[in-house]
C-alpha cells in the first residue's frame, strides 16, 4: 500500500508538467536570470489577480521584513503578533530591533483574538502582523476598529487566494486590504514554486514604492541608494513556474475544497475529535483537526505506522520558543498553548484520490474507537 503524503509534487504537477518544463527552458535559453520579462509578467499577472499592485521578492520572510522596514519599524517600536503561528512572523520584528507583543488566537478560526487587542495597545504600538492562518481570512475590519491608526501588515503566506465573503471587504483577497500584504511561494504553499519566492502587495503606491526600493538595496535607480535596503528578488525561474501554476490555481483550490468536504462529512460526529470551521472563502491551505486529551501524538504515530503523513503546525506557541522568551507575554495565551497540544494537519492536496481520503478517515476512526 503506497504512502499518503502531505503533498505529492510529482502527482500535483503531472497535468501541466509539459508547460512547467517549457517555462523553465524558456528562462534557461533567455540568459536573463535576474529580473527580465518572466519576473515582470508574473508580477503583472499577480497584480491583476489580486486587484492590487504587487512586487516579487525572494521569499515570504523577506516580504515581512521589507514591509515592516517600509513602515519605518525599528528600536523602541512595538508590533502585535499572534503567539500561534510560524516563527517568521515574529523573527522579522526582532531582526529590526523592535518588540513583539504577543496576542492569543481564537480557537475556532486560529486567527488573532480580537478581544485582547485594546489591552495590548500602547503609545509604542506601530503595527500589527495579521496572520491568515491555514488559509482562513482574519477579521481585518474588526482589527481596524480595535486598533484605529495602527498599520496592518497581512501575513498571507498561508492564504493566497482566500477572500472575504461578507463585511466591508467582501470579494477582496487576503493580503490586499492592510497597509501592506505579504506572500510566500514556498513549494508547500497553495501557490508554490520550485524553490523560495515571495511577494508584497499594497494599494498605497508610496508604501509599495518604498518596499520596492528596500528590496533592491534601497536604490531609487541603479547605483543611487536612497535608503538602507536588502537584496531580495524573485528570480525568473520561480516566476516562470509560478506563472504556469497561477493559471491552474482555481482548479487546485476547488479540488482541495472538495477533499475538505469529504473529511468533514466522514469525520463529523466522531468522538474525541474537533473539526475545523471551514468558512466561505477559505482556501484550505491546511485541514487541521484537534484531538483533545493528550491523544494527538498517539494518533500521529498511528497514522505514520499506516503510511499516512500528518504534521503539527505548531508544537508550541512562539512565546514558548527559546529565541523569543525575552518578550514576556502581557495577556493570557492559553488558547495558543492548548492548540499546540491538540492540532494535527491531515493530507489535503489536489492530486488526492477519494480512496486516499477514506483511508485517512478510517485510520482516524480506528484509533479513536
């Protein structure tokens, strides 16, 4: 019996393998390996898709750091960030000498606990990093109301293509409504390359222009350095790959939604299991269940024995990581701490077959019975 992987790139890429190969050959024969038409075309298509101007950068972490730099974040500033997310969201704050202020998350959406925000706001609060975790849009409109005047940086690494379906931002894409939005094209992301890649978007042309300068050593034009910057470019090889995959993105997301629906249908009512709340607009970057009662690790081991991959995103809150313990929490982070002991993400990719989903479901039921 073959293994069921979290992602199976050979199967995922098979329908458009010839287009991917042709795109890579096109770049190879162009002899333009930095910038050039492939990068420019992808940026234009990305901007058109999102409905907001966008620039490519080297990776999602760079995108976050450059966004904070464009906002002028530095020593003495505070940036609110969820305690339950990937380390890059907080890492970039430390790299700039600013202070991360931890916020708990909502256990239904896994996104920021909005009821804590007003108590975290101080005169030093300059920005908030809003993570759209697992592919679900955070409630940016409510965050804006709770923190008026505080710059919002959307960390959209896990939510490319997610949309709000109600409220003031209905119909708009995650990553396009804050001061700046950041994206990751790491291979495992919903729109993933064959290496690292990232992007920054904004409807504020001045902020985006500053981000573009920072990403190119602070240059306003070649050899004219207007500000301190970094070296962060989306290379043409990745741009070419992403350009092909963007064409098939809708089909990919629709298939993942069907797989999530199968999981929900077959796991509904299973004792000892908490299923995710999949709202409209969710792009199912992860299908993450919760197993209370300290049974999560046992289930993961059981699935592994039966040839089924799973992942824990994330095994502890960022405030519990050694690198970030100097930022003392100001509020309770009990939900983040509980989720880190309960969450388990199951395989969900567009090449999964119905029989594979059933095999995952049957294994979970067997373990919990």
